[in-house]
C-alpha cells in the first residue's frame, strides 16, 4: 500500500495452535499468518501485508488475536464487510476462525497501537486425565495450591526487568523491562472441568515470558518453592534462576486493548 491508504482493515482472529508452527510466516511450514494471508489475497485479489498484536509460538492458541491490513481509498468505499467475512470463513481452514472485521484509521497498527495484551494459561491439576481441556491445558499430574501461586505471583506485578522469564537467546542485547498490570491465579470451572487458570495482562511480553511465569508459579503451587523465591528469581535477571517453560498448549492469547473508539465494525 502507498500514501494513498485511507483506512485499515482489522481482523479479530482465533485459532487452535496445535497444527501451526506459530503465527509468523516461515518457509515450508504451516503458520497462522500464512493461512490468513493466502485467504486475504484470494479475497482481495492483491498482495497483503499483515501486522499482528503479538506473535505466538508453535502450539499456542488464540481466541482474540488482532491483525491489521492497510486498504486503499477505493477498498474503503467499496469493500463489503459482510461479503469479505463470508469469503474469509470459506477460504480459511477449520482450526482458524475469523471472528470479526473492524475499520480503523489509516496508519493504525494492531501491534503498535495496542495498549495491553492478555493471556490465560490453563492447568489441569489432577491425577485424572482432562477430557475437553486436553488440547488447551497442561495436564499436571498432582495437586497445586492456587492460593499460594496467586500470592507469589504478586511480586511480578508492575514494571520490572523480566530477563529471568525470557528465553535466554532472545534476551541478548535487547531491553527486557516490561509492565505487568495484572497477574492472578485462580480455580475455574470450564465445561465441567476444574482448572487452575493463570491470567496475565501487560503492555508487551518477552519470548516465552508467560509460559516461564507459569512454570515458575507451578514450582510454588506444588510446594517445592515459597513465595519469596519468585522475588529472588525476578531479581536474578538470569533465565536459569526461574522454573521450567510450561508446555505451549496450555497458553491462549485472550485479548488486546486498544484506545477507545479506534475500532468500528466494518459493515
């Protein structure tokens, strides 16, 4: 697109991550961006450049990922949202769900205009194998103290250097300070199954940050560490100080916050 762009198409997207090699396109592998781009280019009959709110790794799910695509003045005036929605649903595979289409001003970026991003990490903590949660929860064979995990998690709320919670190779030479506005651990019931849910909202996240937070809090929940240990992990700024990186399939990207009135339905 050129300087004649007059609007931005924003797509709310969900996907089951099991059969994707993550969001970002990679040669020779099946990715979310690759499937979506092919569908968009077929529907719009032109090349498309996608920008997402946050790249997810292989196996990670999303219920509310946002992707922005610049559109021309002609497309702004002529593009039917309902017709495009039907086309994209028909052109995308069963494990990818185009949920809504929005109109945003020219220059809007799903990534850079995001104020906050939210994730939920689910754990099925039981000797019994989970049923409906099998594909989107970590089956932890044992009991977890969710209250202890929640208490320990509060040390991570606020602005900190989260280098201990970032994949070591991704942290080299890059800023690792992030702001976490909310981090809570609770017991929830979904489709009749009891799960431990870790909910986190922040301005942005480092590579493997949420999954490493989850793995670290599980060390507290299983009684191997106390709450003070999480504070020491944070202060260490060393990946080896933290707990393991929890399995990808337990993580779901659940939402993005944008400035008020920046998105309007594309009818």
